[in-house]
C-alpha cells in the first residue's frame, strides 16, 4: 500500500469502504499497526491512562504528547497520522490552539490534529483548519470533559441530547473538519448523524454504521485490562501471555537454565588457552 492522504479517506468514504483506525503510542505499536494495514493512526491522549498510568487524560502535557507522536511517526509511514490535542492546549483561545496544533505538525510529525467538542469548539476547529492543518472532530463521550459529563457514560440517549449531537456534528463539518470521531453514542443515533453529514464519522462505541472505527491499541489487544469498556472488543488477550512469558524468564534465571548455550558467545579453544597462560 501507499501513503494514506485526506484524498484517500474521502475516496473510501465515497465508496462506502469503512476506515480502519487504531491508536498507537510508540515505535513498535506504530510499526505493527502499519503492517496490519491500518488506514489511520491516532496518537490518542488515552495514552495518559493506558500507557502512562495517569488517572485521567487531563494531566498529560503537550510535550509528553509530542514525544509519543515522534516515536509513532518513526514507525508508521503509510497510515494517516493524527495527534490528539491534550486538555488545556486548545480551550483558552483560538490563537493558542493554532499554536499548539502547529507544534503537532512541526515537532510531532503528525499530519492532522484531533480535538474534543462540538458547537462550542467549532470556531477553534475552523481557525486551525484555516491555518492549513486538517482537524478531526470528536463528539459524544469526550473523556477530557468526563468530569463535567458526570463520568464515562453513553451520550445522546435522549431526543434532546441526540439533537444536540447532530448539531455538534454539523457545526464541525461546517468548520471544515475532514472527519468526526463519535464516541459512546447509541448506534441508531450515530448512523443517523453519519447519514446527515457529508464527512466520514469514525465510531468508537457508536455501532457498525459509522464510516469507520477506532479502538485503543492496548485495550483491543488485551494488554491494558484493568478496565475494558463495553464497546471494546478484545481481539487478543495479551496480558496473560506476557505475564506468563515474564514468569518463565524469572524461573529460568533463578534456575540458571537461561541463558542456554544457544544464547551464549563462544571463544575458540586456542584463544582461551592463550588467555589462561
Ligand atoms: O485518546 C484516544 O484514544 C481517543 C480515541 C478513543 C478516539 O480519543
Ligand atoms: Na483522546
């Protein structure tokens, strides 16, 4: 395959081909996502919780995000790369938002940024788009404002809330977002929104009729399994495999059965005898 661009994403949407997206946080995860043929990679601020052990996504900084973006960009050359703007990097002013979005491009080697919020963030999104940076929107469950939402909970479950979500999606489309993440929304609502707007929706916990899907790398591989949301399918259960490999290693170290001869560097007898003399 070749490098995915905005044009390819548009084409896939037009041809009704679902867009496959996953998060990645470092070089090996990016390499493997690329080898798996992923269309898009998100360096999500979910990394705060699943890879850095923070309690929420709100504490991660621009510098921490950019550090991970650079690692991902070194591993993935084909997927379209999106950097997730962290909490506090785009809310205070549109100027600040454009400045920080620019850092994702110049310092993080990303091709696009994502920010959370609907109608209230549309002007900020528009300003970043006007600065020449493609923006991925994000509506529904927006983890950076989980506290304000009263926790990690499904959004758009009432007629009023569903109507608000549709308005949010339309505002982001109007602002120039090339696609919109829709998180934790009833599948019927997500499908309806997808039909009503002309840019692709990327669903997570939003049913099968969005224009694409995104999952969190460490969740879907069963590496981070302290909390697995209902919407996350575990395509592998890696944690028990990893723990058992680490246990075997520990056991073999204690028993001196590792390293085996195959893992050792020989010195030839002649040199060894010379050395002993
Ligand atoms: O941070 C993240 O991983 C995300 C995706 C779940 C969309 O925002
Ligand atoms: Na995020």
